[in-house]
């Protein structure tokens, strides 16, 4: 059987590459690069794939597609799962599966294999994309269907003198443009912290710096006035610079697609900087109603992407709305990066609603403003509360006249 293996170079896919070969299959590995790799890592992936027995290895550079088809919408929607986690590598799976399915069809492979586990989200994301595309190809998932402990996989590879992942298999590490995730024995529960040596981009980083990010219609285009031809290159630069300041490190404990709780450590320097900067710029150029509605829809968009619904038509509808609401989100945001924190210290935009007004908060009202206006507005807002309390007093007086104790609000009516 000719198998196209979705190959990340981690323990599961390293084991699968060698295991399929030992079973007598012809294995061709493919890495869909959505970021997080340098040239040395890319070369190492290919070398280890061949050492594990792969007949060929292919690397597809999908970094800019990742920006245009996924990340620009996560930025526009200010998407953070559970209010903190920027989705990171989970956001890549739909795009990666789409690319792999098409390569498998074009290459007339007998099967497409992946290394997703039975207890994770990626199996749903991967298989969901395959199903949505109507792919007529056999999907193999031995790690899910015939589970093996990580220790067992490591021992199996060591017995055959086959290469292990750079981390030795102790931690499950996935890296992409939008962040890096870490899973290990400490994250199987909710109490323990990862040791410092488990971190990658923010390990022992204590630098400080000030930087300026420029957006055009919600898309980051410049750092410190330096233009970037590819947005993916800007994000990679921010991962390095933000990581050096310890920015973007965190833990996420949330609900998996399977309905169970899961926990990971993550490092997302670029995502932390860009989401923080973008949100502050939107506060300057959008109305409160625009932001409120978009944030609600951003949460929906992130939840659907997390669930593996990358090809759902509603996703395209939400993206169209996000695009229309980013029309004025252009300008520059200044941030201070230090002690793991990204602090916005200033924003400016030609669409600033603050400079468009001649009012000054706490100082002077807008020109031509009627002083009676705020008083009238206050009365309108207060009217429901006034009537509510007046009705309660009225009921109390009527009860006293009848010599009956008034009903207690806190009593439950059976």
C-alpha cells in the first residue's frame, strides 16, 4: 500500500513512519509547514523521515496561506479561547488536512495517514476536513485506533536504533506561526507547572523593548516602520522578539471537542502582541456596538474553528463580516514588552474617533452639546429602575393597609 503520512516529526508520526514501513507499506511523508520551523529544523525533518524508512519526503510551505485563510480572521475577531488561548496550532489543522487530501488525490495514494490520538481534538479537525471535502481515500489512524503509550513508542524506536524527535519524546511539542503548544505529564492534571526546560521560545527570556506595529485594514504590515512583503515573515519576527521578552507564555485549560477537559502549556509571542495591539486600535476606530457584536461573533468563529468546522459555510459568512468591519482598522500601536507582558502605551489612526471629536473626557463636552442632554439621558436610563422600586414601595403600602405582611422577594414560590 502506498501511504501518504501527515508527518510532523513528533513521536507519534515518527513511530508511524517506521511502523508502516515494517508492515511492508511504501511510506511517503509530507510536512505542511504552517510556521514554527527554521531551515535547520526543516532539513532535520527530511533527514529523520528518510532514516525512519520513508521513500520520499515533501515539505509544503503554507505559511502565507495560513495567514490569508486563517490568521487574518483570528486577528479580526480578537479570538482567544477561554479568554486567553489564541488557538495556536489547533487553528492549522483544517488547512493542513485540506492540502494533504488534495495531494493524496493528485498522487493517487492508497491511503492518507495521520498520527492523531483518540483523546485529542486533532482527530476531529483532521477527519472533519477530509469528510467535508468528500475525499474518496482510506484514512489510517493507528495511534487513535490502536493506542500505544508514549513510553512504548520510544522503546520500540530505540530497539531498532531509529531516531527520536529532538525533545526525546518526553513532551508533545507542536509549533506553528500562531504559537507553540506543550503537553506532558504535568499537563495531564490541573495543578502542576511545566519546568523551565520544557519551554522553548520564552525559556529564561528577560529582555525588554519597545516596538510599533502598523495595521492596514486589520492586517499587520510593518514593525518599527519596516515593511514586510509577507505577513508570515512579520509574525515570525514577532515570535522571536516577543519570545525574547518572555511574552506569550501561558496555560490553557478548556473543553475539548470530545467533551472532556484538556490542559496544555503554550507560547504565542506574536499572537499576544498582535491581538493586544489590534484590540486597542479597534477601541480607537470602531463604535462600541461594532466591537460588541464582532467580539461575540469572534468567539463563535474561534469555537467553530476549534471544533474542526473549517469548511462550514458560516465560517465564510463570518469572514465577510469581519472584513467589512476592518475597513477603518488602520493605524499604529506602540507597545512595551517586558517581564512577559505586552503593554500598549499608545495608538494612532487616521480614522481615530477620539481626534474626530472636539470633546475631552473629564474636561469639556463636545461643541454645541446641550447640558440638558445628559440629564435627560440619565432619566431615560433610570426610568425602568425607578418604576421597579416605586412598584415595590406601592405593594408594601397596600400590604400595610390590609395588615398583611408583604411578600418577601427572596421567598421561593412552589
